[in-house]
C-alpha cells in the first residue's frame, strides 16, 4: 500500500514537468533571436510594450509548439536515452493534460501578440507553430533525411518576429536574419545527430547520419558551414552593418570551419558534441556583434 502511494506521488505532475515540455533552453535561444530582431529593426529604443509583450507572446507560442512536439514524439522519445525520461513518456503528464496546456499557452500567446503587439507578428507565430508542431514533427521528421533542412525554416523565424513586432512589416533586414539561422540550423543539428546516432537508429528516425552515414554528414556539415559564413556577409553587403560586425563574422566563421574540419578529418570522438556546443556559442556571439555594431556605428539602412 505504502509503495503504491509512493509510486503515485513520484508520478505526480509538477510545474517543472510543464516547464520541461516547453523546452526552456530552446525557447530562451529563440527569445535571444527575437530580441536581436527587435533591436536591429530600429535605430532608437524598442518600446517597452513591444519588448515585454512581444517576448512573452513569442515564448508562450514557442512553448506550446514544443509541448506539442513532446506529445507527438512520445513514442520516439521512449526509445532514446536522451529523451526517455521526459514527462509525457514517463506518464507524469497525460495526453489530455498536455493538450490542455498546449491550447491554453498557444491561444494566450497569440492573443497577447494580436492585441498588445500587432496581428502580423501573431500570424507569423501561428504559421511557425503549425510548421514546427505539425508539419515538421508529424511529417518531415519521419519522412526525409532533409527534415532539418526543410523544417529549419520554421525555427529560423524568431528574428523576424522581433522585427515585425517593432515595424509591423516584413523587410529585407528581418529576412536576412532569418536566412542566417536557416543556414546555421543544418550544421548545428547534424553535429548533435552524429553524437546521438545510436538513439536515432534505435528510434528509426531518418536523420542524415542514419540514412547516409557519418562521413557523408560530416562533409555536409562543412559545406553548410561555408554557406552559413557566406550568408553572414549579407548584413554588411546590404548596408545593415559595418566593419566591426564583418570582422566578427569572419573570425567566428573561421572557428566554425575549424570545428567542421576537426569533425571531418580528426579523430576526436567528442568532436560532434563540441561542434554542436560551438555552434550555439557562435550564433550568440554573431548576433551580439551585430547588435554592438548596430548601436556603436549607426548606418543609414534604417529610417526609424
């Protein structure tokens, strides 16, 4: 009797379980990208209402999409060491509880964006929710080794959310930021997929290293890294930034090339996860350089 009660208590749902299914670390990275889009969209100060309610709305919609991913991927998560202890897999959150949470958080986020920011930003977030939560999770992830390339477009949108929250328009500057993250996503995620290869094989998920092998994937990480570096030159080429950003982009890109080569021709078994971790640091420092350049050396690109 006591053991049954103890087991029930251990399975009780807590707020930490709901936080976990929101993928907080992923959402925080998304909010960083959203903030960058906000600050780059204006030469002045971002209004506090946009700063607070824009990020709150984006966080709620992103958390809702992440929770949907947890629900739909529970059968896959149960077969992977990295994810087998997730709340839905362990039964700490039921499908019904998860569905209610997804609906409440998603609708609340979209309502905040529509009423307190602008409808364009709300619609873009809704499109991203459909793209990641439904199209990528239900179809692309299971259908093609190019899943992360195609689906990466949905995850690349946060800077545009920030941009439109300030400007209420889709402009070249915001689209360039999306393009950078779109090019960054494949080498970032494929490095993790190599590190977790056995998990994806066990779950029968057609990630590139599963379907085409590690060496093929490592070569494509290098090729996509080159594409990424070329893409990062665009802010300078369209007059959105100055030399400080350009030099930073070149230096950070050289670091990414280094890790891609270590991954391709080196013998370090820890190279995949080290490359993955560098890719996160790379994106953060790249956008930080873009922000510093934006405020230290204003350009005529913006009229706001």
